[in-house]
C-alpha cells in the first residue's frame, strides 16, 4: 500500500487532504504537533469511511522528531510515495517594526526548515538512487508569498516565499529520481489559522477584495493537492497552482 504523509493534518487544509487521499486509496499518516484528539478524530473519520490511517506526533521544527516520524512510517506496511508539507504557523498580526528575532526564527523553523527536513527524509525513501519507486511532494505555500502580507504577517509571507523556491529547486534536483515536486498557493481559506493571528473572521472581512467574492474551503485546496499527487499530473513538476479565487 502507498503511504502519504501529511504534516499538520489535524485541522484545516491538512485534515481535508488526509480525508480525501484516504478516499483515493492512500494509507495516510496524519502528523500533528499537540492536538492528539483532533488527529485521532481525523483517523477515526477515515477508518469509518473504510480507509486506512495512523496519527504520528512530531514537531517538524525539531529535526530529531522528524527523523523519528519517518522511522515510524518505515515500520508501517507499505511504502512512502507522497509527502504534503502542509504544517505552518503564524502569530499575531504585526508590522515589521514589531517583529522580534525570536518570532521570525520560530516561523521559519516550522514553515521552512521543517519542510526542508521532511523533504530530505522523503527523498531518501522515494528516490530511485535509494532503491525507492519514486513519488510526489506537494508544498503548501500561500498567496501571501506573492502579496507580502503587509501590516499583518510579513514573516509568514517570507517563509512561504522560501517554500516556493524550495519547490522549484528540489523539483530540478530529483526529477531524474522519479520524484515530482509541486506547490499549491492557497488564498483566503476558512481555517482556524486566522484565529492564531488574532482575527477569526479575517476571510469574511477580505472576501469583497477577492475577484470571486468569497473565501475558499479547505476541501477545494485538498482537491488541487490530490491532483498534483496523482498520476493525472504525471508530467508536471516544479509548478505552483494558485488557488486564491483570482487574487
């Protein structure tokens, strides 16, 4: 059985992607950092639908925990052939003048370094040069990487810009090893992350500025991710899909 690892899969886009991939036949590794109850609820939903899943705790900002997570996957029946780097954090809305080095480093540790390390471990398992059968990686970026998120989350936006660069560079490194690497840039999506920034209703406030006049749903982003992981996208690598309602 093919295994798909989704980081930050206990809520939002990660949760929706986990459920969808399970419906498509993947055995899903549901990664979470703290919310064990939410991760187990995702596993329960998948199993009730006849799918296969397991929850794995790991803070991807910690390299040792990432290594341990991949070792746990190695012990499962099947083989890792998909990685979705979805985990990401942001903090209270602020201008650059208000940012501390500690906050910036915390954002980059999870959103950038953690994704790099997850990619490294996945390539070691998927690459033909390591005896793997290939696979696909999807990096969940953000429209903020294009817009910059001024006055709100410049640090978060910059971290997602780094994700875009990782997507392009890694896709070229591993294309000959049977691994495709693509990205998705969601726009304003109805997830709990906006509450982390101090404005739970942020999507509603900004909906009028979106050409489609509405925010997106996590399930809509999951569909784009699932397509990029599928054989229907077999000749696509190094690409990034903007899923932002036209913004």
